């Protein structure tokens, strides 16, 4: 799974430049709250045609966490 797709989703939703953060950057450092993370996950599901289980949401702290989670689905 290419993290660039997820980074683009985060950049678009959080209105930050895609080059201003890495996969390791914590989402809270980009100003994300729990609703923002839900929106990121929702857009990821829509764009990639996957379903991320609700019980996995609390493990998402960074872009890299989403990418790693997607690898397990």
C-alpha cells in the first residue's frame, strides 16, 4: 500500500502541504482530532474500496498506522 495516497487524503482534509509531514508524523501534530481521524478513515475507505473496522480506529495515530492497518486487511 502506497502511503502517498493516504498522505494526500490527510493533506486535503487537514489543509496542509503534503510535503510538510511524513508517514511517521502524528496526526494530532497536524491538528487532527477524533472527528478528523474518522473523516480520514472514511475517505480512505471510499477511495480505496476497503472497510476499516471501528475497533481499529483507536490504534491510528499516524499516516503510517493507516498504511500498516491496510496491509492487514
